[in-house]
C-alpha cells in the first residue's frame, strides 16, 4: 500500500475545497479515505455542550457550597451504601459533580477533556464516543462501590476523571504512534501514555496513595472492554434476536423430523 500523503488545500478536489470550516490536516489514502490526523482536534458540538454543562454544574456547586451553605456535593456525589448518605440518584449524578474545594483540579480535567474528546469522537462517532464515556462512568461506580463494600471505605466518589482516563487509554489504542507533549514539554508516544495511565493508576491504588483508585480503575476497565468488545454486545436488538433464536430452538425441539414415509404408529407431530 502506498504511504499516505498530506495534501495542500490548493491540491484538493473541488468537493473537498468547500469544507473550509475544518482546521485539521487532511490525509488521503490509496482507498480514497479521508480522515483527520494529529492530536488535540477541536471539540465537536457534543464536546462543547458537555464542557458547558460541566462548567455550569460546577459553578452551581461553588455557589451552593461556599455561599449558601447547601451541601450539594454531598447530595450528588456517589456515597457508599453504608455511609448513611447514599441515594439512588447518585448513580446518575456522580459523574457530573466535582470537589468544590479543588477548582484547579476541575480546570485540569476540562483541559484533558478538550485535548482527547474531539479526536476520539471523530474516530468512533458521536454515539460510540458517548457510549464509551458513559460506560466508563458506570464502571467507575461499580469499582468504587465494590471497593467500599468489601473494605469498608466511606469516601464519596465523583467527577469525570474515570471517563477521562478511559479516553486516554483508548486514544493510545486508536493512535499509538501519535506524539504527545507530556506536561507540555516531554514528547511521548500515545501508546506509552496509555500504558502508563493504567500502571500509575494501579500502583497508586495498591500503595494506598490514591483513595479513589478503585473508582478510576473501574472506569478504565469498562471503557477498555467497551472499546474492545464486539459492538453487538451493547445492542439490545442483537440480544432480542438471540432470545428469539433460543425460543425457536425450543419450539423445534418439540417436533420430530422424519425423512421418507410417516410411521403410522407414531402419533407425534411430524415436520416434512
């Protein structure tokens, strides 16, 4: 296969020159495919809407916690069942809220989201990106609650960090050779960032220096499984069809198939 070539805008066919709003480079393959390359592709409308929603919720948290004395974070973060603060709605709200005492951490999360979300959404599509992002949040809840129940840990879990870590790992699988400036200084390939994310999260969890390690690892694990597993496993229509096939096999098992003449002494129904 010939190596891909980056084309200048003047060399593009007329149909591609009209797409002026894209700022990322264009790559043309031998098969005629066109896709963006690089790192830090601009956010899509979906990504922008998510960031705006996160910012609005966080500002509301700051006002409620520091100015009105309303424990909004405690109400919406995911508390373990035995802590006395657990509510069922926290299973839905925990990815939306962040620690109101750590605004710098929230801004860093938003920056990571900006750098990785656009590329992954353009690679997987909006539906695939949202599925991956939400499944990471589900995995985080499972991991955090399981750890709390087994070891009696009573800390609340919240934030988009598990989903962000899942995005970083998947980015390394999608574009392993892409170079990322770690801490804006050190150039590192994306695949090593992906591996390092898993290793550092696991080690800090085992060393008990990261109390939210199980929460983060649960998000990474289910995000990876969602990305690697066949897409039909998450499709309800596929499961309905499998159930229909199972029922059909049960119905066919009630009949006897006889080749040739029917046995007159056999009263069982016959399918020819």
